[in-house]
């Protein structure tokens, strides 16, 4: 018996007079005892498909069965037998690690007498044993994800369904979560279906289902996808395979036309900046400079302090110590003068979804002090530069994700800033949209704009002239890609990949932090 069978599965969501086709004619079968990766960008249909498999919603057409039970007629039977970890798993932050486990064990009617042994095994597997009495709210992002996973595993389900379990956690924690899943599957205990927007995580899967705009682009082992890409690239990545599925080819690597000059003026100067929230120090004496025409990456997991640092640099949040200068202007002494020199593109775009594209451009242009002919001229520039003219009078909320990204960047650049801040700006975008985005970033940098960007994608870090890795509010390493790799090379080891260097740097930091 197959673990999952989907036959012509479709889901349409009504949206006023219109409708949104979230899934279209999805058909596949999954055997037991495998790790299956559900891959694709945001809005591909991943979460909708997983919720249908859990029996949490009904399909518009088609059918699905899980563990031999119909997802509509026998949803309750399915839910008794599966573990489900949604993107926002319901941990109770005022309960300890063990108390959270006990709560979920009781909810799933796990017998009291077998709970201690099961808890001990799960805690050992996830290396959470030393933290069993720690409050969940005091755990790091990676540790919270591990706790959420073992709470879902405590009932020993036949099928584990995870919706983006690694989103927002550091590279090392992501790797550790996949190792745990592989260990469970290899013990013959269950089948795992896990969705992810990180295409490199396909390497951890036995099989991949690739979704794009609600359609199933591919159903194959990762090696098969890579084999197709190997015809075009010497050392292909899974993202190259995705690009072939979308466009039939792999575009050449992007390169800077004008590398940043070593004597270029400093446009962003941060010196020992601090931010506290009560007794918690979110950013602790962080220092770095960004020069004119430089692309500077700020990397780290959710909760590392990146966004808090961004908000201080943009003047959106006052620092509790240190010095910030924007284009030579002290942010504390002349905040308005400094802020007019910067553009900011937030993680969730900060667009107004209930007004048109033109109205968003006019609103943000006005907020940056543009008016009259100059505002009209810059709006026309945005239409042409970002290919938005055909959407000028369209409702912003109904734009495809890639066009929302274009509009958000256009809004940030209307006033021709010297400095551009980009906070997780490519999160959820497909590989082609990300490439287009980076092409624009490089053009801006070549024209002298200083760019500072946060990202979870390590391949994007290679486009940065320099980067800093943040962990627990401090910078643990900084420099060019080559310098980061050197800092992450073990004393007796070979030269690592950038990802392995990141992992080594984070491990060293944790080791030192634990003994501090």
C-alpha cells in the first residue's frame, strides 16, 4: 500500500469576483519509508497540498488518500496516525521543554508509563537533553524547531508531515534537523514529507516533488534533476535543475562590471552599536563599514539580530549605544537628513495591497519628498525600469509575487538613494525572480549605490563583496567569501565549501559560548 495517493487534486480559493487556483490537477503516489521533499517558492501550493493531505481542508476536485484513508471522508482516522508540524507550530513558551513534550504526549494519548523512555530517546536524538527544564521561550530558533519536531514525533506517527521546518534557522540547525529526519526514516519508523523553499535541501531527500504556480513540474529523485542540469553546468546545483524545468536552460553566473574600489568613501559606518529590550541584548557592540558601490551581506538565523540592526541603521529604532553614520551624517544628531539618503525594502514588501501599483508609487514617492513633475517623472521611470506599466492600475494585492518584489524595489528607489537596505528581499521568490533581482542589485552597485542585504540563501552570499555572520546579537565572522571560508576552515581540514565554513563558524561560536 502506498503511503499517499493523489489523483487529479485541485484547489481553488474564491477571492471576491475572482478566484485563485492554488493547485491544479496534482497526481502522484508515494511509497513508505522515504523522505519526500516538497519544493517550490512561496505561493507554489506547498502548504495547500500538505493541508489537503492532513484532511484539514477539502479539495475542489480530485481525491487523495493517506495511509489508505480518504482525506475527506476519513480525515479523523488520518489525523490519529500522522504527525503534522505547520510553519507556526504551537509551542508554549512559558512551559519547559519537557512540559511541552508531556502536553503533546497527553493530547495524543501516549500512555504515561512509556512517556519517560520515549522522551529520553527524542531528547538524546535532538541533543536537547541538557535543556529539558529550560523554558521554550528561552531556546534559540534552531532549538525551538527541534522541540517542535519532537513534540510532533512523540506519538510515533506512521507519517510525518512538516511544512517548511527549516525556515529562518541557521545553516547548522537546518543540517541537524535533516540528519534527525534521516535517522528516524532509516530506523524504519515512518515516512516523511517535508516542504521547503531552500532548493539545496533536496540533497537530503530520497524523492522530490517540485511545485510551481500550483502545478507539479517534476516528481523524481534529486539525482535525476541534477543529471539534467549536468548537461549545462560542470558542478550543477538543484537550483540549476529547477531553472531548466522553468526555462529549459541555465543562465550564466552574474558578475560585477565594476568591483568596489578599496578607497571608495564609507557610506554606512556602524561602531559598537547596541540594542536592548529590557534585560535582553538583541545587538551587542556590532561594528562594520559599507563603502560606496559595495554589496554587503548580513547573514544569520532568525533572532540573530539582523533586522534589529537594520532598523537602527535606518533610524526606525533608536540604538542604546554606539555610533551610526549614514553618508557622513550622524543618525542620532540629524535623523531626517540621514534617512533621506536611504531606501528600504522590507521582508514583507510594506506595500499597500488594497490600492493600485500607481497609487503605491505615488504614495511612497510623496513620503520621500517627491511631488509634481518630479514625482510623475520618477513614477514613469519605475513603470519602464521594472516593466510595471501593464499593471499600473491593477490592485497591488493581486500581483504575482515577482511583480510585488519589483514594485517594492521601485518604491525604495524612487528618490534615488545613495544607500539601499534590503531585508530578506528574495525570501520565497523562485530562482528566476531571484536572479533578476540580483541583476538589478549589481547594476545599482556598479552605479555607486551602497547595498546592505540580509538573506538566508548562501548562494546569494557569493554575490556580496563582503559579509558578516551574526549569531545571538554579535558578529562571529566577517570578510569576503574567501576570507569567510578561511575563517571556517578547520585546523587539519581541507578547504570547505561556503556552507561548511558557515557551519564550522557557528559550531565554534556555540562551543565558546557554552563554556563562557
